[in-house]
C-alpha cells in the first residue's frame, strides 16, 4: 500500500490518520487493505470491500508470554477513528493486564471498558459521537476467552469436530445494534465467555462484513477446509476475506485468526457473564 501525500479532493496534505489536514476528507485508498501477523502464528486481514470509500474496521494483535491477544472493531456509521482508537487502547490494556498477572477474563473486561471510555472521549457532543463495536480474544495453553460489545463476533473453529460461536450479537428489533462503544451508548457492559478445547483449532474474530456471508461455524470451517495445505494462518485469513469479497463485499471485512493447540480437556462454553 503506497503512502498518500496529496488529498484526492483538494490537493492538501494528508495526515497520518488518512484525513486531509485542509478539508478533512478521508482518502479512499487509505488502509484499503491491511495485513498483520505475530510470531505466534496469528494473522489478520482487513479490507475496505467493494462498495465502501473508507475502511472503518480496525484490528490489533500482540503476544504476551504464552498468550496471543487480538482485538477487532467496526466503526458505526463508518467511524474509522473510533474503531482504530478502540482497537489500540483495547490491545494496550490487554497486554498490560496480562503482564500484571490478571486473569484473562478480568483483562478482557478491563480492555473493553477502557476502550469504551477512550471512544467516548472522542465525542464533540452526544449528537456527534463516534462509535464502534468491539470484540477481543485471548488464546493460550489453558484455553480461549472472548469479550464483546456489539455485533462483531468470535468463533471457535476446531481442526476436528463442530465449531461454535463464542459471542452473541447485541442487537434488537430489525437487527439494530443495542450496544456499542461511544459517548451516546452509556457505560459499556461487556460480556465474557471462555472455552477450553481438547483439540487444536483457530480462534476467529471478525466483523459483520464476513459473518453476513458466512454466519455459522460450519460455513467458516468449510472455507478453511478448502485452503491449500501448508498455506498457513495468513492464507486462511485471506481466503475468508476473499470469500466475502467474491460474495459481494458490500461492507468492510476484517478477519483475525489465532492458532490454538489442544488443551488438557474439553470444557463446555462458560455462561455469559457481565464483566466487572
């Protein structure tokens, strides 16, 4: 992705956040496609899609000791800044809390709350409040954990056996969002869920740009099963994004995959709990 220096509308200087310093316009090719990875083998792909001028999704990845942590956010009403701030703050809090020895579920709850406060701080007023959804995950030798606010999702996709959703969409009538991060959403009430798998697999985090085309774990696994052998997790993430684009690509689409080894024993999904 080449660096943009001149605004496509007024010819002014483009700031590091992809907006023009002079007219404020978002640049259409800024962050049109982003790929990230970690030394632990996790990888993420975020694509603007075929019908959006701006990529308002954001993702972040890091490793902390034996943990891999990931965050995915989707800007509400194409609020790119909210998504990027939430992803960055959420990841930084996760890394800090895990280094302090905090339990994964507590670290995830703290990350969502801090990300929500950061996004709320972007608002000029309640009527001009950037907002985003939030999903984060932690994978380690003891299992996988996820937290969410909104309708970005986490899935467990095992190498053997059926997969499952680890989140439940915060939506109401007509699939309208009932929870999000932002000054107009009040204090966030993130929910946390954990699972301890007995087989290896993938923790998947994604925005609705993917799951609206592949809404279930079986459909997601079907795409991964068709990936060439030896391609790695990065190629699997590209394949999922590619499927969404070929299916129409009507929205931004972001996928993060974290490989997970087998745990000591399988444990059913824990009940959804309000994070402190």
